[in-house]
C-alpha cells in the first residue's frame, strides 16, 4: 500500500491540494478536543455516582479527585492549544492521546465491576483516533489501550480476581481495531482506484481538447479564405454560420480543458468586476446554433448587475450546466 497522509478516512474531501487535506485533518483534531470537553464531565459524574453508591470509598474518592481536578483543566488546555496553533501538530496529538489513556487508567484502576462500562469509552476513543487520523494512529491507540488495561489489571484487585474479564477486554481491544484497520485498507484501495480513474479522465479531457483545437483552427482559416473569394450574399451568410458554429465548438473544448484543470486542483482564480449580462450573452451566443438545431427558444431576463468573480470560470460553469441537449 502507498504511504498516505494521517488524515483518516479518505472520502472526496481527501482530494485536492495538500493544504486542504491538512486543514481537514486539523478540523478533525479540533472536533475531538470539543468532544473531550463534553465527555470528560459526563465521565466524572459517572465516577462520582459510583463512588457515592459505594459509600465514597477512599480509593474512589482519591481517584475521582485526581481525575476531576487534573483531567478537566487539561481538556480545556488541549482545546486552547488546538485553537491557538491551528495546524496539524503531531506532538500535540501524542500528548492528547497520552492524557486520554492516563485518565482512563486513573478511573479504571480504582473501582470494581461498576467501572467496567468505562471500557466502552476506552474502545470508542481508540477506534476514533484511527478513524480521525489514520491507520498508524489506530495502531498506536490500540497499544496505549492495551497498556491501560494491563496497568489497570495490576492495580485493581477486582480485575486480578477475575482474569477472564481482563482477558475478554484485551481480546476485544485487539480484534475490533484489527477489523477497523482491515476496513480502512479496503477504503483506501477503493479511494486510490477512484482517484486514478478521475485523473485518467482529466488527462483524457485535456488531451482531447488540445488535439481537437488544431483542426478547428484550420477550418477557421479555410473559412476566412473562402470569405475573400467573391461569394454572394447567401454564401457569405453560410460562411458566417460556419464561423459561429466553430466558435461555439471551440468554446466547448475550452470548457472541457477548464474542467480537467479544475479536477487537477491547479486553478488559480483571477477576480475582477464583470457584468453578469455580458457573460450570459456570451454563453447564449455560443449555444445559438445548438438552439436552432434543437428548436429551442431562449428566454432571458436581462440584468445590470455586476459581480466580482473569475469571468472565465463563471462562463465555464454556465456552459457546462447548460440544460439544452
């Protein structure tokens, strides 16, 4: 498999420029920080309820105090770090993962069966790291989860007395991420195939547009020469029709080339103030012959509006979305 970016699952958003992929990876990290802010107090309340139901045993009380007074501020600090430095920063991710699993250890090592449901959150965080940031983070998170379970089993008397419970958690921690990892690889393979097909389409459009422009340019030269041969009025009108048709076909090929350029992500817009009516008139002129052939009637509401846009890109959008067949 190819070495990929750590941006998690590769849907359509993974395409495009590296800056876009990095921004989306940062967005995943920021959303994780917000989830942590919501999740930590809920987990703290659950631990407090368990401690209260068990008559606030000393081990529960100390563990809860350490969890609440350390991890809650840390969660806000991690969120501030993400907002303050809005870039993909791997050391911050590692610190965040370490804090998460340390918090799970501090909670899971102090209680008995009542705190076993925390394992569901542990598994959720482990899988979430893989889905957000990629397979290598999934492997690292799985290793951290296994270390958390091992340390919790060593310090927790209930887990030592019930080794099959710990063994079940260990097997689940290995099997579920392994299955997710296999699914991620299949998704990456499908994404690679779709991406290659899209690039092949773009290359074909660019090559076809370039090659077909040459004979069209030659035909334009021939019609120009034909216009100077003493034609009568009807013949000149036919030559004018041919010129308009060639202009329309040339515009279509230019649109194909623009589409291939858009797919490659190499377009740099050039903004300027343009009249909307001028662009619409240009599109209508390019499609006049097609309208005549298909017996289509244009209906247009004229406007004096001006917009700041890239005139060529806006023309391409209107041309490629033209409803006439």
